[in-house]
């Protein structure tokens, strides 16, 4: 039997994160990596097995921190009004 409630929730999570990503441009390699890291971390934060109750701002901050490990001079570009950072 197919868990349609789980599939529906996954679809809603994907749509939510896609809408959030509209506020993070992917205009250079570091920004593209930020978007990828944000996508994975945000989906995890919204999942039913998540034990963290991270906001989109929390996930963004963690994602930026991860990108700065590879790009120390990285200056993230994102909609500061949307993310309240």
C-alpha cells in the first residue's frame, strides 16, 4: 500500500523549499553550492525524522558556514528581508 500522506507531505516540503530558494540567487559557483547545501539541509530540517526545529534562517546560517569552509572569502547573496538575517 502506498503512503499517500507521506508523498503529499514530501511534495509540500519540496515546494516550500523551492519557494525559499527563489530568495537565494545562484549567480556564481559558491552561490550555487549554497543553494545545494541549503536544499539538503532544509529538506532534512522539515522531515519527519528531524530532531532539530531549525528555522529557514538557522538553516541558511549553517549553510553559509559550510560554504565558507571551501570559500573563506564568500559573501553570501540572499534576500535579507525574507530571511530576517
